C-alpha cells in the first residue's frame, strides 16, 4: 500500500515556499501602470518603478512535464492609496495518489509601505484542502508580529512572534534585481512556519530563446532562500513578459492564460515520482541489524555525506555506491531524561507546526514517560503509541501537531509530526526525516517511494518509523533531507538506482 495520499512533502513544501519565499517572483512587467505624476508626488520603492500588467498573471505549474497546478500572482498599489502596496499570490496544487485526489490551495495577501524599503504591515494566509483549513492574520505591532489563527469550528488562537524585517522590495526581488541590474538581498517571513529567512537574488547572463515562434532575448534572475536552498530562475523578455520560472529540473512554471493554467493533467503522483529498482532489495534490508547496498546516479555530491546510517563511495561516470545501515543504539551511549540537544537546542524547539509546548501534547508526553528515566525507552513508548493510536487514513492531513492529536489519524507526515512533538515535549531532541522507503506495491514493481519518518537523540542519533511501528527504521529507508525541506525536490525524477548489490564492493 502507499505510504500516504497527500502530496509528497518536498514537492508541496517547494510549491508553497514559492509564495512565501519569493512572493511576487512571477510578476511580469508590461506597459507602465504608474503615472509620472505619481512618481513625482512621493518617493516610491523600485518595486513600483517596474511596470507590470493590471489584473495579475497566471502560470501553469509542471512536475516532470505533467501539469499539477497553477499560480495566480499580482502586485499593485492598494486601491485608493498611494502609500501602500499589496501583493497577492495563490497556488493550487493537485494530483491523485492511488484512487484519491489530493489538492492544496494556498493564498497569501501581503500589505507593505510603498516607500523605499517599506515595511511589511500585515498579511493574510489562507490554506484549504490537503493539510486542513485555516486562516492566519498577521499584523506588525511594536512588540512583534501578532498572528491570529482561525479554523472552522475551533476557537481563534493568537500568538506574537519576532517582528518581520521583510520589506516591499522582498515582495518582488527578481523584478527589482532586473531593474537595478545587481544583486538584491532581503528577508521573507514564511507563510507556513512564520519564521524569517534570508532570500538573495542575483542576475544571470541573458539567454536567447524561442517564444511563440520568435527568438527573443531573456533576462535571468536567480533567487535562493536559506530555507529551501533551491535555485529559482526567472526568465523575462525585454518587453517585460515573464515566460518561465524554473525550480531545478523537476518543476517549472510557464506563463499561460487563466483558462489554460487551470486545465490540469490527471497525475498519479507516487507512480510518477517513485524510483524503480532493477531488482528487489535483499531480505537483510528488512532486519535489524540490517544492510542494503545500491549504486545510484543523479545524487549530487552535497547529499553524499557519510552518517551512522548511510555510507557513500564515488564510482566512475557519476555513479555512487550507497550503503544503508540499521542497528539499535549502543547501550553505553544511552542517556537519561532530559537529553541536551547536541546541535544547540533547535531539535527541542517548539514551533507553530511542532507545538511541543501545547498543553495536550505535554500532558500525553508526561503520561507516556511515567517514571521512566531512560530516553530511548521513552522514545520507543512514544513511537509505539503513535503507531497504534493513529488511524492509517491517507486522506486525512493536518499541518499542526495539535490537530494530529485531536483527529488521531493521518499518513506518514502526521505520524512523524506528532511523534516529534511528543519526543520534544518529553525532553528528547528529535526531527523529521524526509526521504524514500522501499516497497513492492500491487503492481509487483520494487521501488522507493517518498516517505517521512523521525530521528531522535537518546545519547546518539537513531531513526524510528512510527508509520510502520519500527522502533529502529530498517535499512530500506534512504534519508535525504529534514523537516519537509524542499532542498531535496530536485532529486525527484533525477535520482536513479541502477544496481542492487549483495555487499559493498566499492571500498
């Protein structure tokens, strides 16, 4: 059976991040929408000096050349005002998983001061479909960014986070960089976790391409967020039309009419994105201790970092031998609660998503811990509780740990999210792991499918899979990222397994 029915976390993370990390990236300029009188009246940001079409733009979103969604994006002065700018961005991401349709709608509206380096004043983020329904209303105040979370049938929640340093130029860094012909740096407050991340846009050499049968010169701007770390390249004609946005080799956005943008392919996402193996993994991969050995292509060097679970040996012609290992933690290394985070505290942090300081999550963590002092023993209790108490419902998704606990059902993402929240509440450093897991589905084809599990520090790091109730994640798990980070998205469609070996031979 499939590991989940929601859209793979790396894909959805990248798609949503396009709105929060580079909100107006796809805005195409056109004949000037700003008059000379307005320019003289007040000093305005360069983001308004770039002409753009009235009414916004539509771009189709393609995954491995299959239509999976679309963007709508618009940036202009707030109607009736000359001192404020409004950026509107909406993403629809849709695909099937097995026999079920999975859809996510993410819409953001941000208001800024119109002057140079004008401050972010407020925002509204609306989410529907896969992941649940909610509305976040944020307002800058003297004490920070106040956010009210609204959900159907539940009381509103209010919290204050660190003030956002985001400015109006960050609403359209690509366009500003092209206008200035220089690098632009800034910060974006992410619309999902409310954290602020550095974003940088640089100019790339211009290219000539065929656009609608005519060869045209295209300016290029590359944007990178410190959160996603995926280069996003925008192509713009001299006349100001945005014709394409590339997110690595996996995803592209193309300028289209509204009608064409909304016309999507029927895409079975797990069949499209799975990694087929030339033969089945050996039985040893399913045991603990266990091992699996493969030869891969399409794995960039930055992912080839040896860990306690994964070893790499470079081979000729761009190939790499990968050895996956699984074993229980060494008893001599185990520590009592609470366990200090070896990475400075990030893996014990409560966030708007993990919510390890939520009263109900803390109460359950305390109950599961009981009088037990050994961190690994507690971690196993938590993983076992989540595995047996969450209904395996691949059509029920939630983006917050408290929502997962309330509904007690979900797929691998929900299992991992609640597990990490409980582990942190119990004083155990932990994080989610994104990668692939080996399965042979109904069609009999051995393959890796995108999956999520957890890693806990109990005196040493150990990986655990609450979806499959594995107290040690077996060697059929290949991890390539953490916390739903879209950095691994370019691997989709590029990573290949060309050989399955019985034992390592590259050393």
